[in-house]
């Protein structure tokens, strides 16, 4: 049994996340892509809800995050925002809407903020996207960084293996994290990197570090809702803990419904007018 000590009345803000880090309170973060799920997750006491470009995989059935468009991300973000009262909502800028063009990056971020009413955006990369991050921040839009395994660059890496195991890449990651903090990011996600390195980054930076496959020495954790709830069964990385088997629950319910319809048991008299 879990005792929920979350202050459900106080809105989570970027400033509050920094306060949480400084007092050693871990940050909980989970993805959501629709109104109904977001409402449940928010009311359960989640600190941060990420409208992830993982929607490309779990909602649209694509094999990578690359195909999802800005319009589609805005649709998901708008849906999520209608269900959320407490959590901070962060939206991924999708592939091709910010890399290599800081003016386009700003335009993309502005559209997300204006059309979805979300509260922050997330971008993948370090020094190579510095100009885009700075331009977005100059408009007063909060930015969360994302380093380590950056799924939008999968075709460059060619693999979803653990990143930054070699010294050169680890040094670049540390430098990129410090750069993102210096330019003004309010937090950084570190994905699939050695736990020791992630812990080192969390200690050296004053902004919150959220891990996914980055060990327990960071300031918070994020998972994809469909993975954590066992809706998506085809993905089982070492870092994933399944908290439910919703695929099994749903399959069972659907099969029972089919059987009741076929047998004529549903609807019964009480379920009829």
C-alpha cells in the first residue's frame, strides 16, 4: 500500500522542481497523450507529465519517433492539458522542428504554447542546439533538455544501446549538461547512460536531472505510460519496471464482452430501456 504524501493542491512549476531537488525530494514524471489518461495520472499526484514524441510509437504505431508532426504533438498536448490541474506539462518538440534552424525552433515552441496551453517544451541535444534553446528561452518559454540516448538521432547512432560509456562521449555529455544549465534550461532528461555518470551530472548541476535508464542517483524518474502499465508488451529494456498488466486486463475484459454479446447475455433486462 502506498501512502500518498503529495501536495495535490499546489501547482507544480519549473521553480518548484528546482526547490524539490534542493530539498532532496524525488520528482515523478510520466508520459500521457490523451485527456482520460492525463486526468487519472494528474489526480494520482504526478509531478510532471510529458507529452512525449513517443506518441509516434505507442499511439501511431511507428517504429521510431521521427514521423510524428508538430500538428500531431499539438493535438496530443491540447488533449492532455484539458485533464491536468496540478502537474507541470512538458511537450516534446518533434524531429525536424528545431534542429539547425533557431527561428523555426522558436516558431514551433510558440505554436505549442499558444495552441495547447502547455507549460514547457523539451528538446534533444547539447551544443548543436544551443542557438535554438537560447532563442526559445528568449521568448520566455521554459525548456527542458534531453541528453544521452536521443531517439530522434537514431539513424545517426544506428542503435538504442547505452550511450556515453566511453570517456570522450561522457565528457561531452557533462559539458553539454553544464551548457544547457548555463543557457537557462530548467531541467534535463538523461536517457540510457551509466548510473555513475548520471549521478555525477546530478551532483554537479543545480537544476533537476530526470533519468530514464540512468540509475537512482538522479533527481527524478520518467517512464512511458504504455510501457509502465504493461499496455505495450513488445518493449522490455532493463530499466523498465512494469506496475500493471493492462494488456492482460483489457484482453480479458474484451473477450468477456465478446462472449456475452455472442451468447445474448449482454444486454440483460436491467441494461435495457
